[in-house]
């Protein structure tokens, strides 16, 4: 059997990191479930939490944002499902 001793080529595409423009870092704020009007910006029309690649929020605040949206949903401030308008 022939053994391939050469270096393997990586077939992965390497992406450059995209700079984030986190509004929470810029303003020095933290996401809060009580400010549900501000949290509406981070859910889609189907009431799903929008990812950080589309919102520009940093990883730290995206984790907090998801938790606060779930809290607001549990308290009835945000919808679990889209409205039927």
C-alpha cells in the first residue's frame, strides 16, 4: 500500500472576520427584558431571534440578548409566535 506522506491541502474557505458594530457596546448599555420596545428590533417578522451576523451585535451581548428576549416572552411582553395582521 502506498502511504501519502505529502501535506494535505485544506479545502476550507477562510473568511476574514467582519468588524461588529455593537450598539450596546457603543452606548454602554446592557439588554434588559423590561425594555421590550428595544428588543423588538432583534426579532424577525416570524418572532425568531435574529443572529449576530445580521444585527451586528457582539458575542457577549448576543448571548445576553437571547436570554432577555426569552425572559420577555415568558412574562408576556414579547410574542412567541408572529401576529396575524
